């Protein structure tokens, strides 16, 4: 996650203003799931991933 933070810090410098807040993994399960998914992809991949989020929850987290 530190690598993503470094990239995000460089990208945010391109905007007039912005704020970047790092939230611990255990406090943000959605970000954790997306980070895991992003880490699983090859870095040179041009694949897009579509996901839906309803009421602040990832759909499969509440599936029975």
C-alpha cells in the first residue's frame, strides 16, 4: 500500500488543491478489497475492472 500512497502523492501535486488521507486497512474494507484486486493484476495490464457499490457496501460482502 505504501507504493500506492507514493504514486497518489505524486499525482495529487498536479491539481491546484487536494487532500490525501490514508485510512488503515482494517477501517476500510472497500479500499482493502480494491487494493487486493489491483495488486493481483499485472502492472502492464490494460484491463478495466467494473464494480458496483450500493449503500456504501460491496454487493458480495452481503450476499447470502
